[in-house]
């Protein structure tokens, strides 16, 4: 995305399957608990939610904000 490295994440399994179709990565998706993902990300890593459609760019801090109250 704009020449920047990022980690693609999907909002759900159906979105992953739709966006991965034909990419060669159809069988490479894994589910991960959001708390665990936040705990292993570096502060400067960029994530892109649904990169084949929505392309919502976020950081570890953005993802962690969504965890408040969970």
C-alpha cells in the first residue's frame, strides 16, 4: 500500500475468502485472537483491514483501542 509494508487482516472469514480468491493464499489464512495479535505486534507495524476492499489502515494502538471494554 503506497509502497509501505503492511500486515493484511480481514474482518471475518467470508471477507478473507472473497479477497484471497485467486491470490494463491486462499489456504493460508489463520484466525487469531485480537488480544494475542496486539500483544505480538511491534509499535510501528501497519495493518490494513480488508485490503482488497475497505483498505482501512491502522496501527497496533488503533487495534488496541477497539479492545477497551472487552
